[in-house]
C-alpha cells in the first residue's frame, strides 16, 4: 500500500471515530436524561448476557440479589484501591452506601437504552484501535500522531473501566464528572491527530497571536462550563432523589449556587465568544476554515443557550437535556479544531492582508 493511500485511510477512519465519539456522547446524554444509567446492573455484559433480555421472565427469580452481591463485591475492591491512594473518606462512603443494596427493577426500555449506549461505545473503541494501528504510517514524519493514537486506546480502556465503576457505585457524582471530562479528552486527541495528519508538517503560528490566546481562554471556559453543567446535573439528581421524583418544576430552583454559577458563566462564555468571532472575522476571509468554524461554534452556542432556557423554565425535559450535552460537545470540538487551525500554515491563505 502506498504512503498516500495509508495516510488517506488513517484520515478517513479518524474522521469516522470523531463522528462516533459525538454519537456516543449523545447516547450518554440520552441515558442520563432518561434515567437509564442502571438499566444494566452489571458490566460489560447486561444482566449476564451479551444481548439483554426483553422481558423479566427471561431472568432468574433471584436476579436482584445476584447483582446486588456482585456490585457490593466490586465496590469493596474499588474502596480498597481508593484506600491505597489515600482517599479513605471516600472509600468509607462507598462501603457504607446503603443505596447499593437496593435492587434495580427490570425495565426493558431503560435496559436497551443503556445497552445501545454500550454498543456504540464498543464500536467507537474498535475505531480507536484501528486509528492506532494505522497511525504508525506517520512514525517517521510525526511520532506524535501514533503516540497520541495509542494513548487514546489506553484512555478509552480506562474510560470503559470507569464506566463500570459508574454503574457499580450508583452514579457517584464526581465519577460521572470525570467520566464526561475524559470523554472530551479522548475527543480532543482524536481531533488533534486528524488535524495533524491532514496538514502534515505544515505548521505556523497565525499572524495574530492574540487570537490564539483568546481561543485558549474560550476553550478553557467551555471546559469549565461543561464541568459546572455536569455538577448541576449531579445536584439536581440529588434533589430529585430527595423529593422522590416529585415537584419536578422546583428542581432547578433547589439546585443552589452551582446552578447560578452555571447560568452566569454562560453569559460570560457568550460575550467572550462574541469577541473571538469579531477577531476571526477581521483577520480571516469569509470562506476560510477559521471563520467557518467560528460561525458553526457561534450557532451551536446559541442553540445551547436556547436549550438551557428550556431546561430552566420547562421542568428539565429529557430531550432538552440530551440536546444540551451534545451541543456543548460540538462547541468544544469546534473550538479545539479552530485552535489547531490557528497553528496550521495551510489555512493561512485565508488570512486577510
């Protein structure tokens, strides 16, 4: 196979991987918003099967106790690991968490929602593995591409293990946040390797370093805002559990300070993106990659604000929750790619003189 053909194959598979990662994030959002996270009480199988049941009659009579026992055993191992790293207080919390002993009722819709999420995750993992294999075509020209591609395979393996802990610990708050941030890290690495392969060897800082600084700041704020959003969801989950699912229209008002911070941060993020948009329009031509990416980012950001308003004032409809998460991920991905393009001389043809 020629060098150009293998490079083209890497780029195509990497692009499919990026698309698959966005689909996976959306699927995760659907799982979270529909309350299907515990639809499969075990991992990696679902109710001990590779293809989950569709009816409770397909499960053993004592299935509830079976999976409670397995989860308790897994949590004990995780607690021991936390002790090793000095997180004794958290380990004690996990050991004493009585909610783990409450068996999950079988719900076929939630089970299959979680199963489809896992299936998409498995397909994405295969794509990432293929990317790593084909990345060694660049070993001589850019060792960073195969190094990052292999790192991504390791990260997705860790992400899968973390997913099992999320299930086992009944969605412990901080683990869910780490799970989301790690997904963004995997996405960012995939976008970076895709970009490096496309503009192989052609890098040069944009004529306006100030734009790069602003873009870095905007990206950092986006990550912080996504973290706040995840914490808002965790707080609302706690409120919903305390109220046993009742008074849904009051959940956001009971979320407290973290909800206010998330809302106020959204205004600041919007203003800073307006500044960046103006700088990009002044520096690059209309058809440049930089301006197209910024226009896409701004559109996604506006839609995200709309879904945020819907969530706040319409009692958190599940469809808006999943949409809000995928829009945030699209904004993040576009900002990462924009930043990378500011270092790519191949696109500087679009810079205004």
